[in-house]
């Protein structure tokens, strides 16, 4: 079993790749819900949506979010009614939000609603929200405190950032299964997600950090930073705001409490060497995922390093999984 | 001021015509809400929707319901999620339900939500739900009791009908403005709607029947029955179930407590004569509304008979409105 902590479009791409490399049944995802928002009265969970769409083959690979081939007529009509339209909700995408909102209104937890939706869409991986409690990522800017989606989508992350906090986290509990998945996984992988606003909210839920420290498998992270810039989005800005250097050293620092292995881009070979001298295991790989094959290749690389210890111990289950995935990807490759 | 009691597609067509003939500001609509349903967790009010769409020029004239040119991708996606799809909600149409549901969730009444939506869509007529309380039309069939939309849309009104009731009506109050609109109108028009399930729910709200009896203007109804059949839908079946003949005599009987004038189709000239001999004022006209001009012509005819008394008294306001509308329709006619 592989456990992945994920959020954002980088996370969805990586998970897309991972699901090509090992059977989906062997993946448990712990997903950031700090971006969740009430939109048009509906409960929208952007990172759970992206992961669910990625795993069901519905994700728009062009946009990196939402449903492929979607249209936006309801959005237009909402604009005509004077409602906000900055969060682009497609017509097909709305079905997800409608169903989840109804399930929550009926008293289901976010975990239960997520599990129901995944089952209906044939998603075989286990998708767990980080918590069933509301934890909200709040970005403090000179214009006031913004929700993450206000900061990121509505205002195009143009505001200077003073700090980031996770409102509600101190009272939150990990969703059922989260701690067990981390503790028992053959490897825990931190996806190439924003360390502050995608992984940060997950780490802010009491109990999760301790579980990562106690995990029996290796904890590996894929850096979303190459050189001194994020591959996409505001990761660099937010790391700087939180006092971390925007570099693979900053990523290593964000995860220093529990990290066993960092996978960074081949362009960071020199910086990797510096980290190795500090005692961290670091592997360089092609981390930019332009194509579907890039995604699978990165997932395979991370996996091979993260579970190498297990493989050398000849764990039959893991070997079988590894062979299966190798056979599968061999077929898919051109 | 003209007050119209309305529901269903016949009602929406008639109101569409009426709004071509007199200024919308002079129309108050009292709309059936007995068909309202929770659909995908959203509050849908089919008759308020149809009237609002008719008055904002958004109504699909082909279908008689929903938004013209709408698409149904969310509906398809809901089907893929295993959700019911028998109630055809278009992508643009969803905006109406989303906004209304949000306003209701915020504590607004149905009247307030309706008024807000009408204002946003530039609807100048006053659209009043019959009540802000929930009154549900329930159709008793051998297969059990059904909501009106289950009976009508989901099951294509194929079930034999034992009886119809309006659950919640005894505790309901007319929405603000309803009684005043009926009492003070220059004429009250009952649209060519189903007497049992479109007008019946309105009449079931305590106080409305008394107001109709005390109205200072004439109360005129347009028959939705021609000969022994409804122009469309299950009006005939339901009238029979409620012990009324399926004929203009049945329509007259349904409204006997307050009716001053019945407008029926020219094909019912003989039946009209029989009703006249019983003391009811009856006018024959072309009541089938195939074209936009048919709608306006029927509205003009009904209006001319319903407010003839007022016209002969030389009411300046009504005369002005009448001239204005004559000028307007003259321009529109080919």
C-alpha cells in the first residue's frame, strides 16, 4: 500500500501517473481540504475533485482541473443573475458539487460523501479528505485575509502575502483511516504540491505529523520547486512568506520533521549534493510532467527509490505489485 | 392593475401574451407552488420558473418550459453519478435553482427570493408565490401517493388517479401581497391552467377563496378544456378524478364560487350557450395559443371582456394602458 499526501494540480498530475504504475487499489490518498469553499451555496472541494477526476479519467489534462470537454453555460447564466463567476465551475463539474452538497446536507461526513462519489465513478484508489472538520487556509495580505481560492483564483495570487494560517486546524481530527494509512504504508509520498497551502493544511491537522514521524515506510517528497521557482502557482511566494527559501532546501526544511527522501529535478543536482551532505537522501529525476508518460515515469522513479528497501527485503506483495505495474507501463509506452 | 392566477405551461403562455398587451408593471401574478420540489438538493419551483422565464424572454417556446437553447450536460453527469434524471434541468436553468436555493438557505422567504431573481432578470411584473409556506400537491394513485412532478413528469401521468390533495394547505398563509392584489385588481384572470393541480393549490390556501369572492374587479377564467379534452396535460383526467365533468361546464363548476366570466374556445359555442342560460357570462374566442400572436390575441380578448365595465366607466389609467398596448401590438404584428 502506498499513501500519498496531495493537493493542487501538481498533486493531481502525480497521482494520475501513479495510478498508471501501480494498481489503484494499492493507493490511499490523503487530500488537502483547506481550499474547500461554499460556491453558489454548494460545497466545493477543489483538491478532492481534481484527484477524483484524475483517477476516473475525467480530468481535463489541458486545464489541469475540472472535467474534460466541459461547458460553462450555468456559469454564464449565474453571471446574468449577478452572481460571482470567478471560480470556473463547468456544467458537468456541477454534478460533483451537487451530489456532494446533498450528501453533506443529509448528514454524511466529507469522508463518506467522497467514498460514495468515488464508488459511483469507479475510482478504485482510496481517497480520504485530510479531515472531516472544516480547516480553512487563510492568506493574510495587505488587503485583508483571503480564503485560498480568493487569493489564488479570484485575485490571481497578485497580493503580497504576510502569512498563511489554517483556521480550525487545532480542533480538527484526521478523517477516519488517515493515521492508519500513514502508519502502515509501504511508502508515504508527498506529491509535488505546494508545501505551504497544499501539504501545510494536512500537516496542521493534529496527529498527522506524529504519524509521519512514526511511519514504518519511507517518507518521500517530490519537490514542486526547481532552481528558485515553483513549477507552477504561488508555492515560491508562499514559502518565502512563511520564512522558507524558495529552493529544494526550502522544501526539505518544510518537511524536515519526517522526510527520508527528497526527489528533485535533475537541474538541481548541485543543490541536491548540498542536501545529501546534511544527511538527507536525495534523488534527481525529470520532475516536470508535460505528458502522460512523464507522469508515469516520475511516479515509477519515486516509487523505486521509496520502496527500494522493501524490494531488497524481497517482500512478495510489493514485488508482485511492482512487476504488475512494470508490465502495465511497458504496454502503455510507445 | 391586472391580477392573474397561474400555473403550468398554459399559464406561462397566457402570461407571455398578456405581457405583450399591457405594460408588465400593471400585472401581478399569483403562482402555483404546489409542484415545488427538492431536486438534487435544490429548491425547484417549476411554475415560478416558467413564469419568470416567460416574462424575461428566456422561456423555451418550443418546449414550453426551461430556458431556450439550454443544454443538459450536468443532467448527463448526474446520470453518470447514479442520480435521478427524470426531471430535466438544463445547464442554464440550474442557475435559477442554485440562486433560489442559496437565498432560501440564507433565510429569505420564497417571495423575497422570487422578487430578487425577478429584479435581476429585469422582470417588471410582480411575481408572487401563492404562499411562502410549503403546500404540496399529492396525487393518490393505486401505486401510492405521488408528488405532482412524480405523477406528471416522472410517470407521464399514466397512473389512474384516485384523488388529489394539497398537503400543508390548511396551515399555509397567502404570501405577502396576494390578498391585496386580488381585492384591488381591475380584473382577476384565471389563466388557462389545470383547474385541479395548477389553480387548485392556490385556492386551497386559506383566505384566497374569500378574496376572490370579494374582489372589486371581475374574475374571469380562460378554459383549458376544449370540448371534452384538455388542450394539454392531465387536466381532464384530474378533473374527472375530482368529480368534475371534463368540459367547460366542469371548469365553470370548479370556479363557481367566484367566477364572473368564462372565456372558452369558439368550438364550445353550444356548451357556452348552456352555461349562459345558467346565468354565467361566457365569451368564445380562439384559445389555442400556437403562435406568439395567438397568445397576445387571447390576452387582449380576455382583457377586453374582463375590464369592459371599467372601460365604459372611462377609467383614464386603464384607457391609457389599453392604448399603449394597442400601439405596441400593432407594431409587433406582421
